[in-house]
């Protein structure tokens, strides 16, 4: 590793020099994000939450019809429940 200066600095030879150089590099590359959101962003997020449409009520018949329409040849989802399992 070399010190990142112009012209390039001498090679870091000892373990301590290498660790210091690497720590300096990491501190330059990885900087924390600014987590302070502006008031405008917070207001917009709050308004979006209130604007969400409510789900319309559904019946047991609606669920049964939905299960009937499932394709048996499709792969199961993340829960590993197949269409065949639901139909049975």
C-alpha cells in the first residue's frame, strides 16, 4: 500500500503503517448518511399513509374463487405453499 498523495508517497512497510493507511482510506470512503429528513419529506410521507385506499371487504367465496384460479404448475412462493396444497 502506498500513501495516497501526489506524487505517491512511500510504501507502508510496517503493520502499523499499513493499518493506519487502511483506516484513513476507510474513513474517506465510508461516510455516514445524513439521517435528518427535511420537514417536507416527513409531511409527504405522512400524507401518503393517509391517502392509501382501504382494501375492500372480501368473502369466503372470493377466496375460494381465487384459489381455483391458481396454476398448479407454478413454483411455490417463499412460504413453500403450492397451489395444489391450497386447493386440497
